[in-house]
């Protein structure tokens, strides 16, 4: 396996990208929680602090482009999720953007009193999405219908206003069928909101191609924006005139410096803004996105699948039989960019892996998660991680 890993790394068209990240001898397989630091970020942030803020001060809103950063950076993310320019704005957290998108979707679907009074939500979702859905339902007079993604089609109907789905399951890495589920929601006359936190930057999404209504995502995982880096919201171009945000702010006003008492929404994706953007985090994200220059998302997907295939092969070859159970789908069409293994005493096993230089993460009660970020993870990393895992499990008996 070691020789094969070396051969695969030598043939990897993305191998040079690894040098654009701050890495050490650790096998870092937790980029699905926090991406590694791109080298370019450090000097760029130093400039933002020392020159833009320290010297130009308030002039930087115009002279350094601070004011237009949410849209400018949104346009840089757009190609990574299959969107044309002018449909993504960066800012706030994923949770806040889920709230904006979901309430706006219900409002665009029609008056709940007129019949569309159900919000369908992924029952296996990351907990916050479920919490937000419940709050959005209370606000809009709807009720929540929670089902597994595979059961969504069976509950869609004339009462469905909006559907909130995760593109990939955060525990298992299972990839859900965005094109067909989007089509099914539209056939029912409803709108769909996709959470892209575990897919943006790891595989093609195709928001425009598949007619997605609204989407949200974080930037600190596969986009490597840094801890707590701002999230983004996508509003399809033809829906922007109807996008009625439940959080209107002065930044989304048609005349933000007019300070008018009455709210009048701006045109375009700017409607997704609320308040003053977090400039330090936002410009760190902008610098981090430089690593995508010249990179095809299709090449990233091809390497992601090859890496996860190879890791699963190494696990099967090295790990004692019966000690772990892969719960990530084997089929490529159903797999994101992580491998999840069910394992007894998973929390303790992950602690020992980290001590041995292999960093993944643990999800209760019994899941080991390994995220494969193709821009900086190599096949030798995958082979080494499987070998260390086998050694840890063998030592435990």
C-alpha cells in the first residue's frame, strides 16, 4: 500500500497545492470541521491590520474595498458551487443565513393561512438547522415535518411551503441527491433551501444548473476560511426581487447611508446582508480563496473519491476484522468527502489517534470521522492514517 500511495501522489495533478498551506508532519483529516491555514492568509491579514485599519482607518471602507467585500467574495465562491456572479453574498453565520433563507422561502411560497403551512426538514440534520426550522415555523405560522432525506418525496404536497436539506450528512458523509430532490420540491410547488456546509469546496454542487432556490454554507471547512469565518447565502437571480429577509438591516437597504426610518430593500444579492460585515474574518477568507486559482472543482472531486476509496481499502487491509464498520456509502454518487467508521470506544480511539499524529474527529456515540480535503491531503496521508488506526485498535485488544 505504501508503494501504491507514493505512485498515486506522484500522479496527483493537485499535489503542488499542498505547499500553499501551513502544515506539519501531522496527518490532518479534520478539514471537514476546520480547514488548514493557507500560507497567503498571514501576510494579507497583517496588511489589513497594519495598513488598512492602522493607517487608512475609516478610509478603507472605500479605498480598500471593505464595503463591497460581501458581494466580491461571494462572486469568488460562486464558481465553486456552480453559481453565476451576483447571487451570493458573504456574511453572518450559517445559522443566521439558514434563518434568513428559510423564512424568506416560506414567505415566497405564499400565505400559510392559504394552505402552505409546512416546513419539511431533514430529520438527520445538524441540530442547529432543526432548531432554526422550529423557530422559523413559529414565526411564520407553519409546522415542522421532520423526515429522513430519502422520505422527503413522500411528504411533499400542497401544504409544503419550504424544504430544508443538507447536501451531505455531517455524521456519515452520505451525499443526498440534490438534483432530483430539488425537482421533487418544485413539482410540489414549494421552495428548497440547501445547506452546503459539507460539500462546498469538495465536490460540484450545480446550484444554477439544478435550479436551486436558496442555499447557505460555511467557509471554514473545505474553503479554509479560518475559525468562525463568515458564511454565505445564495439567492437565485430570478427570486431576488421577491426575497423578503426576516432580518432587514441597514446594509441591505437600497440607501444604506440615507438613514431612513422606512426600510426599502436593495436590489440583488445585497438583500442578504444585514449589518456591518466582520472585515478581519472576511478578508482572511478572501485571501484563503486564492488557493482555488487554477483549480477545477471536478479535479477536486475526482481526487476526493480516489482518496476515500484508497483509505477504505487500506482500512480493510490493515484493521483487524470486525473492529470498525464503514457507514459512509461505498457508491460514489452517495459519498461526500469524508469517511465515517463506527467503532467501539470511538472517543478513546480518536484521542489515541490524535496523540499518534492522525487528527480526525469523534461524533457521539460511536463514530470516527475522517475528512479528506483534496487540496492538501495526499494518498500517503491516507495510508499512514489507516496504519495508525490499525495499531491503536490492535493495542486495545
